[in-house]
C-alpha cells in the first residue's frame, strides 16, 4: 500500500495517507484532471468540487471524493480520481517529494434523486428526464445556440442557468456566475449535479421538529438538443439535532424535510442504514457496540455511548486547561419512495464532537540513586499531543536543546496509542534546587514548565512540573577551634548544604564590613570559613574567672540565608591568664580591663568605677570597661614589702542607691624599690643639647569621623559629606608607619581651602603651630586620645573638632 491506500464506499472514494510516513512534513494536496493539470485543493475549491480532507484518528489524514466530483473521470459504471501530494520538511515546500495516487471505484445504480450531506458541502444529483418526442425528433438544420442563447454551450447536453427560490425573490445565475459564487454544477449524460457550500449566500436556515437545516431551493435549466429543460435541485442538510445526555450522544434527523417533501402526497420508507467512517454496520455490529438506531414515525434517531468503539478521543484546550473531546464520524442513509420522485436516497455524513471535558495529567517521579538521576513521568497523553519545549529557570528551551542543560527526554508509547514523556535530570544539574532538610537529609526540587502542542489544531498548553526527592547525602559543616596568646580562632569546613548559610553572632550578621569594624578577621572561600576574634572583644563571653585563669568563649551560628532559620552552632573556648587584663607601665600608669561575666547580663559596664568613684572607664564595650590612671590616683593604696612596692585598687559596680558593690575585681601592681647597679662614669664636659635633622618615610592618614566617639569613619563611597553650618566635624590624624612607641605625633599647621587644591585661595587656618586659631569665632577643640583595642599608641594620633563654616566675600557665598 505504501504511503497511501484507497477504499471505495458506495459513491464515495476514500484515500488514506500514512501518518507515520508523512509525520513532521508539510503537505500540499492537488487533484489531477484528465489533461494532467493539477488543481491545488483550498477549502473553497474542495467544497465546490466535492472533496474533503480530514485529520481524523490521531493525525491520520484522509481524502474523500464524490463520484461526481469536478475532476472525476466517469466511464461506464467506474469513476477514477487522481491526487497529487507534495511533502516537504519546510513550510516553503522546498525540496518537496511528489506522490501520485489514482484510484477507481464502481458506483451502483443511481436513484432518481440522490442527496449527500458532507461536512463541508451539500450535493444533489437528479436524473435528467427527456420526453420521448424530443428523443425521437430528427433535426434537419444545424443548431445555432450561440446566436439564440450566447450563454448556453453548444454541447448536446449542458447546464445553462440556475434559479434560486428565496422567500423574497427569485434570482437567476448563469453557469459562469454560479461557479464564481462558489457553486459546483455539472451535467453527465444522465444526471444534473449541483454542489453547494454551507456558506453560500443563497443558503437558508430552516427549523423543522426542533432541528435546524441548511436549505437551498433551486431549479436548474439545462439544454438538450434544441430545447431547454428544467429540474428541481433543492437540497437540505441537518446542521444540528445532536444532544448529549447521560454519557450518550443522541442524533435526531426528521424524515419529512419541507424542501424535499414539498408537493408529496405519498411517502414510504424503503431503507434506513447507518454506520461509522462511511462503513455501514449491521444490526449485530451495532448491538455489539451498544449503538441504537431507532426508525420512528417522524424521525430517525441514532444513539451512541460516549467512548464507544468507532469514535476516538482527541485532545482539546480551553482557556489554557487540558481536556478531551470524543469524536465520531457517523453517517446515515435514508431511502424513501414518493409520488413525485419515485426513489430518493439521502446520505448524511455527520462529524460529531462532544463538549470539552477537563482532564488531569498524572505526574510521577522516582529516584535512581545509583546514578543520581531524577526520573519524572508526565502523562499519559493522547497521540495528538507533542512536547515542544521546556522552561528552565525562566528560559524556554526546545526539546532537542534540553540535553545541553542536562535534561534527557524520552517518549514512551503504549499499546492503545497513547504516550507519556519521561524526563531524566541529574541531581547535580544547576536547575535542580538543593535544600537542607534535617540531620543528613537534603531535598532536591525540580521545577520546570512543559509546553505542549496538539495536532492538527495547533493548540498549546503548559504543565508545571514540581518534583521533590529526599536524599540522605547531606554533609554538614564541621569546625575546629584553637587560641593563641591574644585571639580565639574558629575554622569551619564547608559541607554540601551550607552554600547559602550565613554566619551570625547571636542576631548580628557577621559580614566582612562588620568584622573589619570590630577588628575581627573573617576569611571565607569555597572550602573554609575562618574567624578570629581578640580575647577582649564585644562578642566574647567570659566565665570561670579566678586568679589563675579566665575562661573565654566565642559562639557562632550559621543561619539559612533566606529563612534565617538556625542551622548549626559552633563555639570555641580557651583559658587566658588574668595578667592579660592589666598593664603596669614603668611610669606608674596602670591600664586595667574589667570584664562582664556570663550571668551578669544586667550589668552596665559604663557604670563601673574604681575605689574613687570619680574614676570612670576611658573605654567601654558591652562586655568590657578599660581604666587608665596613675598609681597615685583613684584611691589606689600602696604597701611596702621588702624590695617591692605593691599598688592595689578595685573595679566596683554599685546598684543605684546601694553602697554595697555587686561586682568587685581587685588588682595590684608590684614595683621593685631596691636595686643596686654599679655604674662607672667619667666626668667630661657635655656638649650643648641639639637636634639633628633625620630622614625617613612616614605614613600618615587624615580621616573624618561621624561621631565624637571616633568609632566609625566616613567611607570613600559616602563622599562628598554634606553638613549644615556650625555642625561638628570630627578629624583624626594618625601616624601609620613606623610603629615606634618612642615617636610622638605633633601637628603644626592645618588649613582649609575652597577647592581640592591645598594652595588655592581663599584659605583659613584652623591650627597654627599646633594650636587653635584665636581669630576663630568657634575655635578648634582637641580631644584626648586614650588607649583602646584599636589604638595601641595613643601618642601616634591627634583628634580635633571643627564646626562647619563657609567662605564669603562680602555677602556673596563663594563656591568651588
């Protein structure tokens, strides 16, 4: 049979095209006439000429031709139709292959009147009645039809004109005009044929017994030898009459159709037969399929269970929702005898489609851990559905290109013709979301949207697929901690679940900028997160304080970067010597740092004092308070003990209104008072003191701070800084290099200009020889620099405060 096969069904020819052979090809169908000319089939030409192209059961293509179609070749009782099919892989039909198919069918005995109701046209053919006197007449002069009726052809038998009977008027069209209007007219030796598209202008809709008919009332005039004869070519076809109830299709066709039964005085049923796909079914076959054919007094009723054999389901889309419709191609043949026509055969071909019914798509997933593949099965679908693309992370990807994203797509066909799609995705594909669940479990989530198309209707619909798999493969981050003389260190090894976890100290997010502000070290790379904090810092907890050791603890929490849920806690604890809290300098200066222990959360370190309650801390954090004083102040007591002198004081905390301290930290400094040193010296005249100039590199910085605490400088991205007049500006000059405790930083001159050039005019001095300018209305204020965690050498810094001002010339404000 090859790519095409043919079948004869009474006065109809059906040619089937192989769906597999022509799959994924663009087709062009033409009919070839007896001269070899091909006529491409448009919808209009097919309706006019008695052809029909259908896409029936799941993309199967069928071509139907009437025995009396335009380009049929009739010879005796055989009609032959030749079609040409061009198939190309591209829409422009380039590189198309051409297929020819000729098929011949025997047609049976014609009834005096035959009516065919196809899905795209109505056809009526009637026997030409020629009186015997005309048949026996012998003409002795040649005909001159072109002179009498120029419109009539000179052939022995031809149609001249057609007259349409409408309620308001009668309208006559010559053959050429009727063809231009879409009508198909033809005459054979024995019959006159009229073919009418349902959309023709003269077609009327008439209701009878609740059923609507497309009706055309017409008379056709044709020439036979030297006379013009007329035949009634009325035609009527039902356009509805279908009802759906209780999962059953009911199709009702009235018997007495007014245009066809006009003027009848007698009517007798001869035959009522029905079938599917142009095949007649016996009563036994109908019963096996649970069909019912009822021949009642005034109507013929056919009942078909929805889903019964002979029909098929096809995919449909309504408002983006997927569903199905049941479709079946029924036909009914009704023959009757009447006093006007004798025998009439009325064949109705009815394509019935049930209303849309929404369906759900099954989505199942399973996991192949041995190869770490996620398998998702979507479907089943009817064979008229095709997957065309996937939307992966917002990007539409055609099915052939999905493999580049790690997606393997397989199509599975089942015995009943349906199919499903299997999508395989590696667990490690970038588009698969990985999320820590609990303990050693990780959740893998595939979120992809599938776009499908239906054939041949080209409707599209989408199915979102979200597949979740839980896998025991979580590797949690682990940590090790250690301490050196001044710092606590925590090194966390990354696992495979903490890519989006963030380090927190309590509720404080430890960012690189935040770590820099507190002088912490924070290093994060693909394998490790390393954090170092000084022993004396705001986020270290202290407990177990005694004369020999201080226990310090540092806690770090990893939290989910999206939900901020607590995921993992780490800590490091070390013991430090209490001597790390105190410095007894040779010049009698004491620097002592008091710490707040765990359990003293309500203690305010800013309210800590020494024995002399006027001595308050010079530097305060949430956990520490640092005092700097001389041993001869702040209530310090001293005691001689042999060769040493011991200075003793206490850091105290009092609740308001209570003279009994609730916090007491006693500390002391010991100095040697008796030391014997042998010194040999010679007397000589000492030279006058002098200072020799030295040469070297000094690194200095000038910073502008936001507050008087000098804790937060302005960053480069925040310049230019906008201030109001008389608003304070806090400057800090620091000697960065060299780090030599013997050096002191002294400022000489400092001035302000109206531009970025230090030599531009005007200028105003804010420091002159290291002192404030006594001509200023608001003089520069110096601030004392104390020792702190950031300031190791207070003598290397100078801090001063200037009030914001502007340059004026007279009353005019000067701007850069």
